[in-house]
C-alpha cells in the first residue's frame, strides 16, 4: 500500500509511471510531474479504467474512498464509468434546469407580450428577492418551505404586495417547469394562504389646497438637493402627468418651445395603456406647456440638454430618473413634514381638485371634460383616442397656463431657482 510520503515525493521521470496502492488503485505520474489517481477494474469481462482526479486535490484517503465506492457499484452490477457519466449528465441538467435558468426561460417566453417596464420589473423582482437563495437549486428541489422563507424576507421589509406579486410569478414559473417535465407540483400555490394579508388600501396622499401646496413647493425648492430633481418636481407639478411619464421624458418630445404653442408630445409607449395600444400613435398624449414649464425646460437644458433624457438617472445617464427621486425629495423637505401628506402622483389630485374648484367659480360648462382630457384618463377605444388627443386644445392650453400662474405665484422662475437666488 502507498503512503502519503511516497505520493508526495513522487517525481517526474523520462516516461510516465505508476505507483500502485491496492485493489486496482494506482497513482499515475506524468513526465511533467502531474499526478492523478486511476482505478483499474473489470466489468462484463473487459478491463476498464476509472479516473478519480489529481493529487493533491484528491488525497490518498479520498482516492481509496472513491475506489471502494466504485467496487460497491461493481458488486451491484453497475459499471462505475457509466454511473460517473450519468452523474455528470445530471449535474449538467441541474444547471440547465436550475430555478434561475427556468425562470429566465419563462421570462423570455413571455417578454414579447409585456411592456418593457413590466418585463424589467418582473426579472428585477426575481434577481433581487429569489435568485440569491433559490437560483442555483434544481427547480425540482425548490420546496414550499424554501420559497416561503424567501418571500417572508420580502414581507419583513414591509413589501407585502411585492411578496404576493413574486409568488404569483413564481407560480407561473413552476407551471412552465411542469409543462416541460422538469418537476411536478407548484409550491407557490401551496403557500398562497401563508403570506400576510395586505394592509387596507389608502389613496395616494395629496395636498389639494392651493396655499399649502404653494408652501410645499417653497419648502421643496429650499431643500439642498440635485437641481435636476428640483426641476423634475416642478415639471411634474406643472404638467400633472404620472411620475413614470415624467421620468422617461425625452428632449425630442418637446415641440415649438420657442413658439406660441409649446407642446409635450408623449408617445403611447410611455402612457398607462394596455400593451396592444402602446404602439398605436392614436393613444399618444399632448400636453400644452405653460410659460413656467418652458422655463423649466430652458433651465434644464444646460444640465441635460446633451442627453436623450430630460431627467436622467444620477448614476446611469442613459437610464431614466428613478420613480423614487422626486418622492424622496418630498419626504426629505422641511424636516419630513410632507411624508404621508403628498407624493409625486399627488400632483394629479392637486390639479384635479384645485382646477375643478376654479371651474365652478370661473370656468365654462365643458371645462370638467377639458380637465379630464388633460389628465389623460384611460381611453376605451381608438376613435375616442384619436378624438381626445387634440380635442379642446386651445382651452387645454388656457387652463394649463391658469394652473401654472396660480400654482407658481410668489415662487421664483426656474432660472432664479437654479441660480441660487431663492431662499425660503
């Protein structure tokens, strides 16, 4: 039998040679000094050879254990070479059929029927909350307990709704895997009732009285923050669009800024629409820009005019600003007094409430319809979309200017704001 000292001191020679242990095990020493374990055995009347790995990665003790395992297989009528190939094939299959690999395949299959934003949200949720703990596991080995543990970590962050959405998406992945013969059963379905219920839904907070809204604007603009984020907040307040639309605004969508009818032409892909409408220009939205919004664009051009996006991400200029940028600005302002009182989406409620109150005092009978058009409420069909896109445009432009004038009363121009001349 070999000893550790003999194995360790084996030196290369002019020709490869063997150092025999027992029961067919030997160490093969190459002319370069590489040492590897081999097992000689007979199966089905034929002499065969089995490799166990290189020394010192595989020690003498480990090599003997592998030899003994191989001899047990032979006694059971199994060829250890064939068994080794089967194990390697299983490992390859496990990698190909890991939870992450299957989830990504399911995502690629469904991505064409989703909007780009939704597709990104889906894969981000898996990458951030499931792949770290479950991604490398063969999908057949993902159990109810493992999935529940991963989702409960999401719940513990206070993100109950996110945990429920991830569970639903995981359920579809398991259904896909079952259809492909990779596993049976759906652990996501089993744990459905074990997740915490959502808290009662509340409306997005919004300040809907004019003077408190103006004061909030003053407080926000007196905050130490990125000038781009401050301008994004003002743009959002003036245009009353959804925050996701503001984040994705592009310079070439702005038309006739130096003319009498400056307009923001928002493509349908950026709007809150079903996927089959996002490629139809009929469902785009026109936003007449008041003078104060044009001033924001002019002030912003010095900062981001060389880019495609008006409001780029701070770290990645080719990506849109985060939806949380303006939200965090509002939360941080004035010592946090606006947290739970207002949010980026709240500007739509502010505009809707304040301008409808103005309409009842000073407006026209059809101004309610005009205000609804300005908020781009969901259109039901293509005819309605084509009609609404440019309907009442002159009146929409008048109301947009009235809103900007009453909202910005007493506030500095965008150029003054960026010049640092404004103090609360």
